[in-house]
C-alpha cells in the first residue's frame, strides 16, 4: 500500500452502462478502500457520468468525441482515417492538459478508443498509464492501434487470456490478465424468503412456475447475435420456454427494429424485451437458464453474474467465455454461430431440471473460487501501486 492515496484519472467513452462501465463502477469503492481514488473523465452526456457521481465519486466533463469510426458508407476510408487521427490528437491534448491541472499520479484508459490517446497523453506528461482491454481487438487497424498503445503504455491489463493473446507475441508479454470479478454477496442464489418475490417477478412477464425462463442479459447489437437466440427458441418449438431479453442497443436502432420484428413472428409472449434493468440480481435469480450468443467478447460480466446466482449458462465458445464458463460443468458451450448446436444445448438444459440444478451449484462454486471481486480489486490496486512506484520512484 502507499503512504498516501493514489489519484488516478480514468478515461471512458462508452455510451451506456455496459460491462466495461460496470467494471469501473464496481471497482471504484473497493479501490478507494485500498488507497486508490479514481476520478472519471469523459463526456458529461454519458450515462456513466451520472452513475459515477451518484456513487459518490468525482466526474470531470472532458469533451472527448463519442462517435468514432474510420468508415464511410460502411467501408474504411482515407477521409475517415484522417478525421479520427485528428480526433485522437485533440483528445490526447485534452487529456494531457487535464493530467497537468489535476496533478494525478496515473492514468487509466478503460475504453478501446481511449487507449492510444491516453498512452500518448501519459507519455507527454511523464505519467504512468494502464490500459484495460475488455474485448478482443478488431483485426486490421484495430489490432494495430491496440499494439501501438500497449507499446507506449506503462502497463496493460486484459480481462482474459484470449484477449491478451490477441496481440503480437512481442507485445502480449507486456499484458497481465486479471479476470473479471463478481460481488458474490449481491449476486447470490435466492433465499427461501425471496421465493414469493421471484415468483411475482416471473408473473410480471407472464411466466408461470411450470414454464422455463431463459434469460439473455445483453445489448441489442449485431455482435450479440440476437437473431441466433430467436432462431434457437423457434427451433425448439416449446411453448414452455420464455425468452426474456434484458438490455438495449448501444447505437444500432435499425438492428433493434429488425430483431423485434423477428421476435414478433414467434408465438405471443414467447419473447419479452425487458429493456435495461437497474439491478439484475433478482432477474438472474428468477431465471432457469442464461443464454448468450455474443461473438466479440472479452469475459462477459453477465455470464459470471449468472453463475454467481447459481444459474447454468448456454453460450458460444468465443474469446474469454471458456475461461468464464466451464463447458459441461457450469454450462454448455458451442461453436460461434452454430445455431443448431445452440438449439441442442438449450434443449438439454430446458428439459432437465436436475441438470440445471447440478450445473448451477457448480457455477456458484466456480465463481467463488476464481472470480471474486475482492481479488480483482486487490490485483488492480497492486498494479496501480507498483506502476506508480516504478515510474515515479515513490508514492508519497
């Protein structure tokens, strides 16, 4: 630990309170207890800004661009690349100025668009920088920019081994892995006193005790493959199964309209769009199976939370998912975009209550053993402290 509290400026540009943003919100109070104070810097318009202040932490309005893409008409373009290079340069200057005014000990870049800008700003101000990698790098320019950022940064943390391995060999050795963690007290199996409340929650969706609630806690984005979930439910042709999709789109309204239209082709009330939920614990507890069809991932936080609530998981075998879900033990995994395989796995769990209970118990034990948020906080605090000691000589 340090002789004084370390002051760390955190960058994030995520539109909603998705996994990477919830990662910060969960860790901030635990890091404060461990002598690290996080200050958020990002656009005032984002949901994280209000949530951060609501949790009792300082948030600074830093007008970093939210809309970032080198594409025009769905294709990479020279003009788009030049535009984003200019945005990155302006962003790095703003970040460096904030570092200077605030006299922070270190910088934490939490979103992939902030990695290069944060690394350059930290280098310019002589401040240590840690990058947090939450998902696999996009091949091509995305992977190149991540490689550059990791080379410049002081330290890099990945949420899974696969995310770390997605960089060139000479760079991946500079990355340490700290798996996502879960508050296992908040995300815990239901107690008997809560059963009536959970029954009421299910009833609110029109789901009875004899029916099977299959929960998808996910954004309505193309990489989450909502259409695969709908196809799997259609293929099963089992009216007992009710698919509840909890989440909203991060910026793909046309895709959301398309999947809602597909869902309307299924029997009435077999698919329920629940929207964003402020608290997911009771919804996980009320579910029977949790399903996920994302194909661009790091280590999905929702799958860990589901397992912490003793729920089995069906998911695609991509990125860090096999590190989070033990195939055949805590859930069932199938190859990416294998809808027949997804259908078979879902049928296995929705028709066997004993197997669900067995896998659910194993899932809870797995999270308790490997994914406790207190361990995650300890390791992140150690990274920040060692980084500052190594770069600054001392943390007074």
